[in-house]
């Protein structure tokens, strides 16, 4: 899905059409369908799957040669295959579902987590408490249960994905580790879980200590995804109260990468990070 979205965006840009101009041209066609700048933008940013009729309209508008259309149609058919996350479309926003799909396709995820632990590393109880507070108790117990189910399914990308699991490198601010979410016993279980997950060969956990002072992550948490297919560009994203926001501009993503590298340099080494987590898992001394 990500590759197809990127290809469609590049085709539009090569045709020198803006989003608005492309939509106007689509609407002017005999069977122009229900096009809007928002719809086309969501297709190009991987926040919405492209339907087969819509893909055909875009290929026609961009005057794509017939021999190239076959490959793009094949990408479109693959992108329309349902993943486990589609069963939760009634619970999560499209942007959140897109982020999960990106995790499923990515080779590597690098994240800085300054407030709470990365969702891929959360226990069910920790996730439930974070979700409960985040929804400000306006959601039903059933909805919270479904969101916890999503977190549980997401974790499988670290162990069960084929042909190989996602490589996760997370830098956790010491504040996120020491913040008591749901009570001391819940946190001790969470620390033990972190130590267990850190034994996986595809997972690296570093702790950014308080002693490190000011750092590039003070402006907020973020994640960077890269993909095995070199034709698919890296993408950064961050969460806020309104949902998931994506950064796809190459220069902007590069800046996030530089910030991550600086955070990695300032963080404790892998062994020292795990020793700190192990100390926290022992509880009050």
C-alpha cells in the first residue's frame, strides 16, 4: 500500500498537477466520481486504500503507459488485501490504522518515547491504563478492550511476522520508565516485560537518563519507519490528541533521523539501560 501511494504521488508531481488541479481534472471527466483534495491526499499518504475504479481514473489522468499500468494494478490488488487491523476499523481512526499497516510493512522502527512506553512494548495492563486515561473515561469498557486487543496484536510484529520480524530500536526517556502507570505492581510487571522483550535479537532498548539534561526529544515523541524496498521512502510520525500526524518530506524526515542519532548518543548504552530497568523491577530498595 505504501509503495502504491508513493508511486501515485510521484505520478501526480511529474504531471505538474497540484492536488487541487488533479481533483478538478478528475471531476471534469465523464465518470469523475466523488473526488476531493482530502480524498486524494489520504490516498497519497497511505491513510486510505485506493479502490480499483479510482486507480484506473488516476492512471488515465496521469497518462501512464499501458505496460506500467499492469504493475500498478498489481500493487493496487495487494494493497486492497485485508490485514488483521481491518477488523478494528470501527474502533480506530484511519490514520491509526495506517500507522499499524506501516509497522507491518516496515523493516525498521526507531522511536523516541518520552512520556509513555512504546505501544509495541506495553503489557496488556499498562496499555489498558494508558488507553483509559487517554480516552478520558468517555469510552465504554468494550471499546477499551478492543483497543487493548489491538496493542496485543501489534506486538506480534516483533515475534511472529514473516519472513522476518520488525527491527525495533527505542529510546525511552527515564521519565517514561519512572512514571507510575496503574500502580507499582503493574509497573514491576512492565519492567519485567521490557527485560524479556530486550532479549529478542531484533529489539534494542536504550534509556535517556535525567542526567542527560536538555535534548532534541523535548519537543515531543516521534517514530521513524524505513522499508526494505528502496523505492519506498522513509516516513516519520508522531501522535497527538487529534490522532497520528505523518512527516514524509525527505528533508524533514532526515531532521528526525538526526535528532534520533543525537538522542542515541546521549542515552545509556544497551547493557547499562537494561541494568537500570532491572533495578526498577526490584522495587523500592
